[in-house]
């Protein structure tokens, strides 16, 4: 199968304008994401999808591949679908443009179930929550899965809720058995093209989590467990943290 990774990248950001072009050890952040994605074993091609000429030019400058998209897409998935409609491939990987330390092995882990089972339309990742603050943070999305590792639900609330040992959570968050969702997605190309056309759903709107649309319309999402950690950049302070990790490595 042919696997294409697409990295959506917008210049506009409420908390961090120009984030994809922020300098990180002498390179724009989007270059770190691109180069790490290229290292994934299962990926055949990497494309940055952007609506900003500055990002497009930066990707061209470091030798990457970029495409310009419409600027009126409400979500990154819509931007992916626009690009996917012109591609000849089997699987599309959505790699977030604010993950400069993304481990290529995480991409491989998410993709392989779809390579092995043609019935799976969509896949993603989860990792155990080790910090009690993340258990309670609405900014950390949690996921619960069935016995075959298909998603049952995604939520900004703590799921599952540890009724019998909630007070112990701060001392031992791993005892809760909660998992953090990692926002890396794999789609079959045809499914991705159709996905934005699905009507928005009540749970999706309530939680403001787009992946719930797929579940509410009856599609299954394979969720692979990983112990690898991602370090997303939402603010300039996050970028300083990532810079410190690179300097100490």
C-alpha cells in the first residue's frame, strides 16, 4: 500500500501566531515535523498542506513538498480531505504540525493495523496518563477502548471515572487506568474524502472533539497503545520547553 503523510499547517493561531515558522535550533518548527515524519518506515511521501504562502515557501526552501489549500476550511481534516482528493494512495496519515519531536515509531504503530486489516477505516494512538493534573485537565483528551482496542468514547472529562479510589488518584494516577489520546490519525483515503461530508453530531459539538463524529455515525476507530511521549507546541512557553529537551539530548 502507498502511505502519504500530510501535515496541516496554518500561520494564524490565537495563542501562537506564526507557530509553524517559529525558530527551533536554527530550523523552522515545521521542518522538524517534516523530517521526523520522513523517517517513519511505512510512509512513502510527506506533504505540508497550508493556506499561507510563507509556510509554503519555507517548506520549499528546506527541500520539502508543500501544497496550497483553500483558506476557509473549518478543520484540519477538511484541509486533509482537499489534498487527499488529488492523491493516488491508499492511506493518509494526519501528523500535527506542532509536534516537532514526533517519534517516527509512533507513526508506524498507528499505520500498521490499517495495513494489516482492510476493514479498518481509521486509526489513532493512546498512551497511559501518568500525571494526575492531566487526568483532570479538559485540555487533555482521554479515550476508552473495547477489548479489541477500538474506541468506545473520547472525552475531555476523566474516563473511566475511578469511583472507589478517586482520592488516591493524585498519588498514583496510573492506578486509574486512564489513557490520553494522541492526536495522530490514519485514514483510508476514500473514507477521509467522505468524512468531512458527514453531518456534525451532538457529542462532537458538546465535547468539541471531531473524532466523535466518526463514532456517532457508526465507524470504528482502531486505537494503538504506545509508551512513547509527544511534546506538542501550543504556546511560546511550550516551544521553550521543547528547545530545552533538544539542548539536553
